[in-house]
C-alpha cells in the first residue's frame, strides 16, 4: 500500500471527490485520512499524483503545494463533493 501526503483536504466533500476520481481510474483499496491529509492506495503513484494535483490536492512535497491556484481549485472540488453527498 502506498501512502501519499497531500495538502488542501478539508472535509468529507474533498474526500468524496478524491475517492470518485481515484476509483474511476481503477485504483483499489483507497483510504483517505482527512485529519492528517493522507491518502492510502494500491496502484500507480504517478497517476495518482497527476490526478490529485489537477484537482487541487497536490503532494505536500511538491511545488504545487504552495500554489494559491491549487488551493482555490481544491475549494471548488470540495464544494462539488459536498453537493454530491
């Protein structure tokens, strides 16, 4: 199982959007720890990083983690996730 530390996960809405996106590309055994901003999964780490960065949840050690644009994008993803719950 791979563990990935990310930024901008704020709530269950974020979690729902991330689960939907990662499940859609065939990853298995996905778990999200909102409080610690960690994602656990079995699958291709490179693909997961690309998807999460596009959604606004980049890896904590990436240059995108400090991007205001990525933070704003994560809020949009979060709100979409809340409305789908």
